[in-house]
C-alpha cells in the first residue's frame, strides 16, 4: 500500500535525550506545554458563548431517535443541577458515585459536580450487575465513602447497593423509571427533580473556588494487579492533558470533532480522553449504545450508518469487528469514510493485519490512508503521556513524550523501565498514602511499570515501542528472562483470529506454556456447518485442535530461542471470571489471578506424559 495519508496536521514534537550514570536516561519533550483552562466547565461555558446551538452531546431515546443537547442547553442544565447538588450530602470528601454507564444525564451530573468542586467516581456497571461476589465494589465503597449513588434504573442495582452500602442515609438518584425501592432503605429520588432546581447565587461562589488542585474525579484502576485503586484526577491534570493532545492533534483547532463513541467513562480513555476532546474543542459527542461484542456491535454499526464521524476512537476488538463489517457493507463503508479524518486506538495492542485491512479500506473508499495514531498512557497520567507520529504509527509503537512530559528510562533486567513526570500525573491514590508513596521514585517520577525500547537508538526522534509490562516478565529455571507482554502480543497475533487472549506460564520452569482463551465465534467456523456443540466439546474437537496445533507449529518456526518458544498450550473451556478477579471490566486479563485460580491447568501443561487436553508439537 503505497498510497499516502490524507493531509492532516498532526505534529510530533522534538525530544532531547539526557544520559546519566548507570544507564539512566531522561527523555524530555522540547515543546513546552501551552496554557490550559482552569477547569473543564470553563470550556463548556466558552463554547456555549461561541457556538450556543452546536450539538454538544446526543443519545438515542426510547423511540430510537437522537436527543440532542446543545452547548447552551448544557450550561443551563449544569448550573441547575449544581444548585441542587449544594443541597445534597455531597462534598469534596463525599463524592458522587455512578454505578451506571454512559448517558447524557450521567455527563450533566458529573459536570455539575465539577462546576461546584464536588468530585465524582464512575464505576464499572459490571461490579454491580454481573459480579455476584461484591468484594471489589465493597473495597471501593469503603475507600470512597460516597455522598450520593447514581443508577440508570433502580431495580437492577438494589442487590449490589444493599450488599455494600451500609450507610442508609446516602441518597440514590435514579435516572429513569421507578424510584420506589424494594430491598434498600436509602432515600431515592428522580434525576429529573435536579433539572428543575432554581439556580442559586451560591453556585457562582463555589464555582469561583475551583482551581487546578480541585479534584474532578476519582477513577479506579481496573485491578489487573490487585484490588482497584482510586486515582485522583485534578482539574489541572485533565485540562493540561487536553492541551497536550491539542498540541499534537492540531487539526482539532480547524474543525470541531464529530464523534460516535461507546468507550466507558469509568476508564480514562473514554471518560478523560474522548469526552475531553469533544468538550475542549467544541465538538459533538454521539453516545454509542453498542459495544465491541458480536451481540452488541450491530448497534454501533447502526449509529455509524447515521452519523459519520470525523474522528473515531476504539479498542482493538472494536476495530476488528468494524473492519469485518466494512468489508461486507459497501453503503456503511461509504458513510463511515465520508468525512473521516483520523482514527485512534488504545487500551491494548492492535494486530497489524487489522491495521492493514483498515488502511486498504480507506484507500478503496477515499484514495488515501486515514491517519491512525496511537500512544501510551494510563489512569494515573490522565491519560496521555506519549504519541507516535503518523509516519511511525504501527502496531506496538508508542512514540515520544507529549509536550510538557518527561520520561525516565531505568535499566531493569535487560529492559528500559519507563517512569513519567508531568502536570498530568496524579497527586496520588485516594486515601491510600502508602500505595501513593510506592508509586513514585526518589525523583518524583511515576513508575508506569511498562518497558520502552527505541525504534532506532541512533535516531531517538523516531520514538519508542512498547516492550511489555515489567511486572509480567518472568524467569525460566535456566535464568532466561521472558518478556511476557511482548511474547503474548506476538502469540495472539500469530493465532489470529482464533484467540481472544492468553496467559503465559513458565516461572522457574524449563519452558514456556500458555493457557489460551479461544475466540468462540471464529473457532466455530472451523467446524462442519451447523454443528452445535458446547464450549467444552469445542476445545476438544479434532478440527479445532488440529488448527491450533498447526498455528503452534508455525509460531515455533518464527521463534528465535527459549525465551520466545511456546512449547505447549491448553484451550480454556471456561471464560475468565470477573468474580474470581481473572478479568477486569474492560476485558483485560489479570495474569496472576488466572494462574492462581487455574493452578490445575498450569500443572496440566507440565504433566508428563503429556495430558490429552494439552496441544503440543
């Protein structure tokens, strides 16, 4: 694909490399950070004056039609709700907790809290609706001490509230439907009542007190390495991060973005990065009620068929499903590419073949490739820390520090462990001072836990590639280090499209093995037409086993040594369990939890003679 990119102003700013003793390096962006707003709601008021009738946010109503909220309407709602909040038992120490997912009401209430200095904490709905063990939710409630609970509908959440909320004086706000509780004693009220509250003079007084140190939200980590931690996000962090993004994606200055987005607001990618891009740049955010799953992606496709985005964000699984649909639907593809300027992915690595397919489709429908950007960040960095250039963006590349960001690289077992310092880095974890202290090194750099590797040490301006999670790496009994994150990504890519995820094993063992979570949909395509069997039977079916054995053989041929050879695999019939903390709400595997809970499967991989369930060469 020799076609060039659509012209778009994305700037990779120069960096400087400062070398210290013991191999330590400091990588600084040479571009200073521009001025940023006092708080998010200042940008809301700005656009309400500059473009009052422009759509700020929209969602489908019960009739399937789009309900649009303009910037001027949003300001009125936010001020009304903020006045009402001042009469409720919420404060800087008693934040608003959202148990529900994305909605216009959710956004208005969150912004209203920001307007008067009341923090909010959006939690994964899975903690309330899917989990039967409420230990994660209980741990969060104990740390958070909320002053208000918000749900979209009351009945589905009552069991969770009853299990974890021991203060029956905390009010529960219900966005829609019945407000009469069945099993909880907490006072309940309709969200609608907040919209009718008269604006008080105290609103402006409290708004004037908001500054960069004011806590905007508390975002809980996904818990891949233990129980979720509450990351303090200040107004300074989230406003400065938007300016970092703005200085890289400079095309946002020229045309307010139009976005169709499902990404959950309990994660920094959706809640900070994407909502922030819309709000900060006067864009329009259409709430996508779909999800990147085989069952729910149809809703996303319907939304994309009606609203052509100018920028499009998703996780790798979402792009995989999108590419499949675009190939099959000419009309949808024409609509999708009609005004698309830019795409971006995060949360996991995007398989290169999906990237290539998307480029090919863009060339087919527009004559040029649509720039796709990636980078690296985390909840603790609000989120963006690095961005790749358009030219260097390929799978695994994370780029260079964003304006105002300093990266420290510290040698660690043959890798370069990355640490970051910027105004966008958290002050610490909510009410967990010991964990906060451990998160930073002696120079005040936040320890990411990720490893970076130069694309070309002789040309550092080209940037870096992701080199795995330091905490996931392990040693074989030979003393050989295994770069688990890097190998896992290569493994999943090599087994595409039949693998959803995998956990590598081998700590103090002689060789590497893997517990493999199949992609059920694609694995069933290997079977005779219309054959209906259970997942347990599927992983044992000869046609599936033979396909995986061939993939394993092909992968082995590409391996370069003991640290890159996966010798045996076992297919998992049971998906990862949120109750056993094997999977986070965003679908990331907790590697340690899987190995702990499935110890029998790991032992099976090393059994002699080879167990019949194990696939080996």
